[in-house]
């Protein structure tokens, strides 16, 4: 099939979280199955780094959106290691900024232009998509654009649209006065009328109303977002369209994330030979400036430091843990100041136990996955979550809240049966997190002898499971076929 895949981030060109990983790995997996996938994303400043070569595709295309005249060009490069073309929409006035996302006055316009540009690109290069696959609010105008402004063009007569919701917490809600800037002013009657009357316009809702199918990134999250508790105001609309709402668990890129081949870690290892893991632990502690304490477990965190990720529980729980146990903690992440301050304070109060690297780097993320003994992910909500799957693959059992994709991938370890791959708490409160950490410490035990053997069983359970896209991609193929039966 011909697939137009549009995303606001695609690794390695631009990534602020899991969307970037998925928007790289899924097109790669689809292409391996023989589909002609074209990926479209903005040319942010950070994309144009030295050493990357881009071929020009379109020059100075002009768009009139409401009162604004936008001129953009398109360049292309291959998704690394594949033949998949990525098209970069170059419009320095909109995308030449430090961040991928901004709170600037024209955020709505930056991403309306992305959807427009993707469809204009198809016209200019004669690419006839069977499926236009949109991701999150940034590209949620695509389905409606296809049904209105581009409906005249026979090129799209067979194009169905699919919207994947990676996070319903971000909806692209704007003042209705931006309607003209979306280029859909003439199609105002297609937007949700009550909202327009109330002066609001919601990109994600527009996508939910017009996509031929809506997916989200795990089966549990698909159920959750249809409830008032987790739907962030959109649950009613999703329930109305429940027949076309599906949960498809994300995969991970098993080439990129494999302890057997990982180029970012000093010592490779596998489920059969875990010696390298202990060496990575020493290397990680060394680099973090922490002493290697024989048999003390090291917890790892790699995360955006956002409300979603549940670190509010850590203010009370971690000091108690660190005061009463020899455990150590290595944290990598940036985000809201209050969480950054939490980890800075912990590193100051427990200098031999806690290290906090404020920032993010891909090699460091891999080194924490490989070097930590356990991985902490107490998310309030988690549409899918990739880090717990990376952790499982690296023999680093995750400690998680039972929500969304965490509930679908992590099961509590049962020592007697030797089943389960991590530690799970149900109630999102300090008692819950404390319970799961205590469980993990009990199973860890002395970190030696029979306790060590038990821990190996737990590690093996995670390392043996398959989380690759090769298994998951068939679910997308089926959905594509369902909505685009022309093929
Ligand atoms: P989310 O997308 O909600 O952040 P996921 O677990 O799906 O959560 O994906 C996290 C991905 O983003 C991982 O690849 C992780 O290494 C990466 N990551 C974590 N923190 C950052 C950050 N501050 N900047 C960029 N990438 C990050
Ligand atoms: C979002 C979610 C995360 C998910 C990722 C990729 O960022 O927060 O849970 O794994 O998208 O789908």
C-alpha cells in the first residue's frame, strides 16, 4: 500500500519522546513488509545539523491560509538504514526555532501548515496514498483536509485516513479565532459547532471526528480514554465512534535497542551471559560519580519530567527508600522545574546514592537501561511507554503503575511460579509505589546466591519476550486494509 505518514517528530531527526521513536520504527517496519511509505515532518533547526545531506524536492511553494501567505520548500533524506524517504517541510519562519514545540502565538499555524504541505507534496510528486496516517493533534487536521479542501483531487479519491493518539493529554486546543489560519475557514461547519460557539477549536477532536479509524498505542489506554477519568474531555466523542477506535500496542526497534549489539554501551550482553550487565553497572556508576557498592541495587530513571510521569509520588517515597536501604538511583531527564529540583535535592542529600544528569542524550539513555538493576516508571497515565519495554529487553525489571501500556506489558513477578517480569502497583499513591519498591527489594534480597538466581529468572522473563515491530505491524496492516479496501 501507499502510506503517507505525517508526524511532528521522527527520530533521529527530531525527538522529544516516544512519538519520535514510533514515527521512525513503524514506517521502517511497514517498508520492510513491502509498503511504499513516505514520511513527512517539519525541518526544525535541529534537523539541519552538519553532516546530513538533503535533496531538494520542491522549491517555494506558496499557500494562502486565511490571511497568511506561507512559502515553503521540501527537502528529502532517507530514514537512516532504510530506503524510506523522509520529506522535510522547510519554512524557517515557522520551524526555525530552538524547540520542536513552542508556546508561541502561531503554534496552530505551524502544524496546520504541516498537514497542508504533506498533501500538496503528494500532488506535486504524484504520490497517491491509500492511507494518510496522522499522529497526535499536530497532524489531526489531515482527515478533514482530505474530506474538504483536497476532495476535488482524484489523486486522493481512494485515500483513507487513520489517526493515532499517542497522548490525549495534548489536544491542540486553540481560540476559535485561529480558524482562518487553518485554511479550513470555508469548512467551518465541519468543526464541532458547540465548541466553535464557545470560542474553542480543538485539533485532536477534529481528527477524531473525521478519521476513518482512530488508534491509540495500547489496548488498555484505548479503553481508558473512553472513560471520563482518562478521556480529558474527549471520552464522549470516542465512545460515539467506538467501532473505529482500536488499541494497538507499540513495538520497539529491536535493532536499536538490543544489549547484544548496542553501540552506546561499553559491554554487550545477552540473557545467557549477563556478565556484561554488571560491568555496565560499574561503568554507569563510575561515569555518574557514584561508588560501586557490592550488591546494592541501582534504580534507573530516563524520562521527560512531566506531571504525566508520576514523579509526585517520589517526593515522599524516595527519601525513605534512600535513608533505609543501600539502594542507588541514576536519573536522566529534563522537564518541569519542580521535578528537576527534586532530583537535584536528592543528589545533594545522598551524594553516594543519587546522581542526576539534567538533560537527555541517546547514549546515556542506553547506558542507564543497561547499567541499572531496576527501572522506575510510576506514571500517572501512560498511553504505551517505551522505556519499560527497553528495560525488559536489557534485563532491568521495571517498577510501574498499572496503567495504559504499562499494564499491557509489565506483569508482577511471582517467585513461586517463576512468572512475571516486573513490579506493579495499582493505586496511584505513595503507599502503592512504596509497596512495589519494597517488593522489588525483597526479590532482590541479598543480591547474591539463591536470591541472585531468582533475580535471573525475573530478568530472563523480560529479556525473552518479543516486543519488536515485526509482530505489531500486522495490526496496522489489517487496519489499513479495513479502511482502504480499494487495495
Ligand atoms: P514519552 O513519549 O511519554 O516521553 P515513552 O516511554 O514512550 O514516553 O518514550 C520515551 C522515549 O523518549 C525514550 O526513547 C526515551 O529515551 C526518550 N526520552 C526520555 N526523555 C527525553 C527527553 N527529555 N528528550 C528527548 N527524549 C527523551
Ligand atoms: C506518547 C506517550 C507514550 C507513548 C509514546 C509513543 O509520548 O506518552 O506513552 O509510548 O507517545 O506512542
